[in-house]
C-alpha cells in the first residue's frame, strides 16, 4: 500500500517557516501508529526539520543535493526510486509539498488530519487534488483546545 500522511489547517496550510505551524497534544499519534514498522518517504527539508531518522521504521529521504545514510536511513534521488527502494509493505509519503504533489496521483490512500484552525501566515499548502478520485471516510474528531478530525481518502478503483 502506498499512502500519504499529512495534517492541514482549515485553509490548507501544512507549514510555516520550515515547521508544522501547530503543536497539538496527541495529533501526531496516528502518524506514529501507521508508520511504525513500515517505510516513510520524505523530502530533504522535512527530514532536516525532524533532524534524525524516525525510530522503528525505514526512512528514505528524497534529495538531489544531500546524501543521508545510517541505520534505517537511505537517500533516493526521486520519488519513484524511493518507492522502488521501499519494496513491499506499507509505504507512507510524509512531505513536503513537492513529494505530496508528485505522490497524489500514485497513492492508494491519503490519511489527512483536518486541523480546526486557520493559519494566516503559513507558507506551505497541501496540493490541490480531485476529491472525486477518492472515497472519503471521516473518522474521529479529537483534541481539547484545538479540534482535529482524522479523514481517510481511499482511491476509487479505475475499473468501476
């Protein structure tokens, strides 16, 4: 399964100044639950924001300018190479914008956390996509001060 996992604000913001523009207790729990034991593909900037390989999963960084290597950490020069290197099993695209845009036509599922907040000064958005290509499962809404809703977009079969 090739998936994409992201959190976005009501106004479609996913980043500000190279960082996630909110800190909401428990919001990243789904990311950890889904990706642990699997493969995460991310761009160089996303990896550098984290600063280290994510534990208990294979980390593949897509970059043409830097090379990362270590325990559970490799570099690929393109998304297609990263997907090939990931092999079988569940693979999650974890950002940023460029990888998301390239991956949307390829993914089987998109795990999108819809954060109930507006970010007026955000500088990275989630790419536009055709919702008609997906069946949408709205999941649970969580959060104390700031609410967020787990939504899964499942690619519709082209053989329907």
